């Protein structure tokens, strides 16, 4: 900090140097002694200069406060004012600031001019002093020339003066320098002043603009406020009016409410009275209700007890239904009905927009198809089968219902499963499956064999099984072995009788298989060899019937009994009409053959349904191959495949009609091909009996000749052949046919009675041995008749034995009960002349039991049609209390089980009508 100068500048501009220092004086000039006062004022007002009123500032200026302020402080004041004014941008402040600035600038200017004047005056003063000193020097010089001493004094004085002079000169020099500095300062002040002026002008301008804007805004706001005030005033007047109205209204309402309140009070009083009354009555009602509640609770308890019984019954209803279904199937099994499962193919990819003919699929095998293109009364058709599988049914579901049938092959039954339906309806899909490599997609064939292997493995400790397969196809009425490549084109012969070993095509190669893998390999070979072609209905259509035959031979390790089962798995060729498949040439020939063979299949089935004496198996290779499974004691299952497309409606209906006829066919109860030890013992017994009979015959003959020779006087009557064999062949059979009313076993026993009587009568000297043998035989039949009621298998043995004794001689032993002979003994064109006799029973267990238990319900006697040597069924006398046959038809039996009743369709009776056309 500079020391505060103690120099005063008088008003007339003369400065008095107290310390004799010029620069100090100039500083003192700059830092006005009285400036402290103004600076204090400014200091006090710093940052709040806007609040200094204009009058006060003018007052301050008038008082000379500014004059006494230093230039630096004035500049700093100006700066601060400008900064603040820029910050605040206040219009009023700007005006005041402008005036202050003007004043300050004027002051600075005045000072500058004053300083210049002072400097001039000072330099004049110095000049005059110098002149005086010069004259003094000259005077002294003149004096010095007078005396030496004086000279010395003068010289000293002169030196002093010179020193003073140099001092003054130095001072002058310094002052000059100061002057230069002051000038410079003045220049900078002036330039600062200029820039300040410019800034002031700019600030003025911007302040003016701001002012204008603010004024404008103020005007607008004022207008707005005025408007709002007007509105508010208007609202105020309006609301006051409303308030008045409301007051009036509320007053009138208040009056009305008061009136109402009085009315309600009256009403409440009266209501209160009536409530009291009601309370009393409700109390009495409550008491009554509680009494009633108690009685109801008691009754509910009683009802609950009764209902629980009903609930149990309802819960059992479904199991009963299921049982009914099982029983129905069992009844069908016992009758030997062909089982029919219907499977509907889903629409294939790209067929999603197609209309379906399937309207309803029932749980109990009901199926309703409609013809959407021909709506009307007759557009709906109802069919009923053993089971209907919808489009969503999986391969596994389908097989689950087929499994029991396949398992019975291991118990020695013959089973035939075939798929029937138009081209592309899914026959191959069901039988083989779309992809042999995927187990999920496996069809019935693979699953069946897999199952056979699995079961045979689980039974291996008690029964050992051998399994062999054959695979043939029937293409254009030629049978081809699909598993023998070298003889692929070779035509195979078909045995024209049912073979004891179940080999319908003996020439076809027989392949032993030990695992499912073996089967898969063989079947792949077979499928590759199958004749396929494209038709308008299917890209890769099977143009042949393929037959996979599985032969099973089981040896019971305990009893040594041998089981023989045979499983035919048949994938028929498409059944569509020729015109639909749009084929010509070779394809036409194929289609004709296919249709012919399917038609022959229909004829056979129809003949079987009608129990015709003649079954035309020979009309096609297909029926010849399947003879053992269609007419024998086999279990048969048909898959009816349907294409749901509405365009296939007529095919679908004709397929369903065919299937319905098939489902009505009774083949007779299936029989197991079991060659047990008991049977073998019996056969041995029979053989020894026959031997002893033959011996007796010889003996009798010998005795007779001996008597004739020895006693010529006594004539010995000559009888016909005394052997039971000849007797049975000649005499017994016709008598059996006409005997009526007796069961086969009884008849056999009576025949034996007759024969023994005959022996007694005619061989007076017959040996005791022979008599014993016959008695033993007779006794055997009696025993077996008693046993049959509880033992069906024994019954079968007995019948076998009866047939053996009755029909044939020694050579029949091999065929008894083990082959695939037609148990109904219907006359087939294949067995013409071999099994020419009829029989009283249809060979089924049912009928045998029926004969045994109800001898009066025997079948009508059969007469021989002389011309054709064919047995003719005579009308059967109606059984007591029963109008029809002793073997109730399906519809009759099902009428006893309401849930299983067949739908009353026009085609339901068709099983008894000859088909117009099978295809
Ligand atoms: N249940 C099903 N689920 C899915 N696709 C099926 C089903 N049934 C059939 N298909 C498909 O329908 C098409 C025709 O089936 P498939 O070849 O088995 O008929 P098909 O009756 O054997 O014909 P063809 O008589 O010409 O041999 C095939 O593409 C098959 O994969």
C-alpha cells in the first residue's frame, strides 16, 4: 500500500510541497485526501448502487465529494457501477449510472486540465527561480573577483548554489519525467474513457431494448390482468347471484325436508309397531323352522344313506360298462366273430382345407359319416364296430387293442389280421408303419413280432418257442415269395387243403427268427421286393396283397405238450374302384386282379356269414391262402382303413358296408392247436383198441370158418363187417345225421352201445377181451360227457376222439384236432369229397356245451343232397321260448346288453343279404 500523501491541492491549483517531493505531490493529487469520504460512500454502496437515489448522488457530487476522490477510485467506482448495471439490467439504474458516469468523466477531465495548468505554473515558477539564481550567481561572481576570502565564501556559496541548482535540475528532470508519466496516464485515461463511452453507449442501447421489451411485456401483462380482473369480477357477480339462488333453494328444501322428516317420523313409528309384530311372528316361525330343520336333517341323513348306495352304483356303472364291453368281446370270441377295428387316417400335409366325412366317433365303436356335399336326411350313416380309432390315434394305441389277439398265437391259436381299405387310406401305415427305424412308428407287424419274442423270453423256463416267418405277395393272381430273391418270379403253389402245420404256401421259404432285428431285416427285404406303383390316389401304392405269416411252435417242458400257432398279417391292396384310380394298361390289369380277389374275399365272407354249405375259397389265390384263417378255428381281426376326405365318401361308405358285413360273420369259437399228453395217451389207447378189435375180427373170422367147417348142420348167420371202423364209416354216420336230439358224444356212446350189442348178438362166442374193450370205450365217453361241463378242453378231446372213431380210420389220427380243418365242416370246394359230411355241432365250445346241457336244443337233422353229395340243413325246430336259432345272432345277444346294441341302420341286416357288389 502507498503511504497516504499529505499534499493538498488548493482550489486555485497551487500545490504546496510539504516534504518537497514533486512525485509525492502528484500522487497526493491523484489520491485525494477528501476522497476517502467518497470512497467510503461508494464502498458502503458497493453492490447496491442501484439503491442510491439520483438525488443523493447529485447531492454527493454537489458537496464536492467526487472532487476529493482519487482518480483510481473513481475508475474503480465506474467499473463497479458498469458491472452491476450489466448484471441487473435495470432501466432506472442505467439512467442514474449514466449520469454518475458523466459526472465522473467530467471530473476526470477537469482534473486533467487542472493538473496540466498546475504543471505549467510550476514550470514557470521554476524558471523564474532559475533566473533569480542565475542573477545571484552573476552577482556573486562579481563579488568573488573582489576578495579571495569573499571569493572563497562566494565560491562556497556558489558551490552550494550549484549543488542546489543540480538538485533543482534533477528535480526538474524528475518532474518532467512525472509529467511524461502523467501525460501517458492521461492518454490511457482518455482511451479508457473512450472505451467506457462506447460501452456506455452499448449498455444504453441494450438497456433501451430491454426497457422496450419490458415495457411491452408489462403492457401485455397489464392487459391480461385487467381482463382477468374483469372476468373475476364477472364471476364474482355471477357466483354471488348463484349463492343467492342456492340459499333460496336450500331454504325451500330445508322446509320440504322438515315436512318430510315429520312424515317419515310418523311412518317409522307405524313401521316400528309393525316390526314388533313381525318380530313376534318371526320368532314363532323360527321355532317352526328349527323344528322343520331337524326333521329335514333326519330325512337328509336317510336320503344320504340311500344316495350313497346310488353313488356306488353310479361309480360302478363305468366299470360295468367296461366289463360289458369285455363280455361282448368274449361273446364274440366264443362265437368266433371276426373282429373289426376301424381306423381313420388323418389329413396329410397340404390337405388341411379339405372337408371331412367323419361326423362322430363313439367310445363303443360307433361311427357316423356324413356327406357334406349332399345334406339331407340320408346324408348321415351310422355304423358300429368293435372299436373305432380316430385320426389322432397312435400306432401304440392301435396295437394295445390288438395285443391280446397276438399273444394268443403263443397259446396255440391261429390268428389272422388284415387291413382293408381304399388306396392311400393307411393300410400299410397300420400294418407296417411309415418308418421301420423309428420304434414309435412301428406298425402292427413289427410290434406283433417284438411282442412274441418278449413273451417267449418270459416263458422260456416253462415253454420253449420256435418262431419262423414267411412273406409272400399275391400279384396279378400269382403268389410270389418275397423273401427269396432268386426265385422271385417263380410262381408258388398253394396247397389245396389246409395244412396241419399252417403252411398255406408250402413252397415259400420259411425263415427261423430269433430276435426283432432278424424280423426287421427280413421284412425290409420283403418290402423292397413288393410290387408297388403310382396311382392317381397314392404316390406309392401297393399293387399286391402282402402276407406275412408267423409260425410259432412251443414245447411245454413240463407236459411235453406241443403248441402250434400261426399268425397271418395281411396288407391288402387298395380296394378303390377302377374309374377313380384312372389307370390303364398294366395298372388296369393289376386293378382288375385286385378287385377280383377282394370280391372273392367278400364272397367267402358272405358265404361264411350265411353258413353256406359251399364256401368259394378257390375263386382267388387270396382266399385260398387265407382259408385257414377265415374258415378255420382262427381268431380274425380286420382293420378297416378310411380316408376322411369328402371326395372319398362313396368309397368310404362301400368300405364301411363291407366291414359291417364282415363284423357279422361268425366263424365259430377259436381252438388252440395243443397236442397234449392226454390226447396222445387217448390216441395210443384208441390205437391199441383198434388193434385188439382187429385181432378179435380175425379171431371171429377164424372161429366162424372153424364152425362152418366143423359144424355144417348149424348155419352161422353171416353179418356185415363187425369191425367198429367199418360200422362207423358205413352205418353210424347217416344214423348220426338223422338221429337228432343227441349230442355227438351221446351218439358216439350209443353207437358203441349198438356196436357192442351187435357184437353181443352176432358173435355169440365173441371173446371176453373184445367185450371189455368196448365197455371200456363206452365208459370213457360217459365219463368224458360228465367232465365236459366243467372242462372245455376235455370236451374238445372227446369230440376229437369221437370224430376219429366216427369218421375215419387210422389214417385220420394225424388230422385230429391239430390241423386247420374247417371246424364247421362246411363243405368247401377245396375239401370236396374229403369232409363231405355235415355235423350236428358247429364245432364251437358253445355248441358242444349246449348239446351236452340241453339235449333238446340240438341242431336240425341234416340230409344229404344226393345230387351234390352236400349236407343240407333242415329247418331247425324252434327252442322253447326262443323264436330263432339256438345260436343267437349278434343282434339278439346284443339286445340283452342295451349298451352294446347295434345301431339300427339300413345296412345292419345286410350280413344276411347277398351282396350286390362287394367292391
Ligand atoms: N394314421 C396315420 N397317421 C399319419 N399318416 C398316415 C396315417 N395313415 C396313413 N398315413 C399316410 O397316408 C399315406 C397313405 O398311407 P398308406 O400308403 O399306408 O396307404 P395304403 O392304404 O397302404 O395305400 P395303398 O393301398 O396304395 O398301398 C402315407 O403317406 C401314410 O404315411
